[in-house]
């Protein structure tokens, strides 16, 4: 258990260090080309720029982009911990898995709430609306899969054997795959439908 905690701590520190290095690299880029390209700026009309929040629900909904990374990270971490614990049969990782699963469930709640609030205040563009509906539907499926996995693990008192282990892992891995697809649809709403090459 202690080794797993140390591993999780080191993984968190490594990912933080990587993020810092990448952020530093982005800001270290020579700014001269950006100044030369200032003529490429397009002017937009008042209706094309998003306005200030129109109320408390709109303001809270705008927290969604800041929260979306938590359930994704928890879910990918859960898939990794469960793979090591339940597939490779490492007892200490199995015990940690229930806590990572609880963190995943807890991170879904504020993210889903802010996402639903944000959806109510999105522009009426049909292309954005189609992406939003797909994004929301996939994330509802992710939440359902994770809640089913959580219920299964609690009902079995964290002892998953035989077919129940396979069902549980299928739920977790399916939710992990779906959340990555749902994240792509969310990114397309923000960065445009052609942001990624597929």
C-alpha cells in the first residue's frame, strides 16, 4: 500500500513537472513572428464575441472547462490502477482502486452540473448544438457506467471475482474510452470541428 501511494505521488509530481516544462516551452518561443503577424487579426462584430455571464447559473456553468480535466484524469488513473490490481492481481493496487473509483465518482458530479448549466447558455448555432448533444449523451453514458461499476464494487465489498471482475473491468474500460471520445466532442465545440485531423 505504501509503495502504491509513493508511486501515485511520484506520478503526480512527474505530470506536474511535465506540464511546467511544456508551459515554459510555449512561453519561451520567440515572440517576433507573432508581432509580425499582427496584420492577420480579424475584427468581429459585437454579436460575435461572447458576452459577460447573464446570471449565476451562466457564471457557474463557465467553470465547466476548468473542471473537465479532473474526471478524465481520475478515470484514466482508475483504468491503470484497476488493470494493475485486478488484471495483474496486485493486492495493494486492488485496495487503492476503490479510493480512485470514489474520486472518479466525486469528480463527475460538479463537472456534470457545470456542464449542464453551461449547455443552457450556449449559442444557438446548429453545428455547436449537434456537438453538444453528442458530448452530453456520451458523458451521461460515462456517468452511468462509472456509477454501475461503483455499485458493483460496493455490493461485492471490494471483492471482485470471476465474471463480476470481468463485468467491472468492462464497465471501467468502456467508460474510459467513452470519456476520451466525449472530450474530443467537447474540444470540437471550443476549437472548431476540424481541430484534430480525424
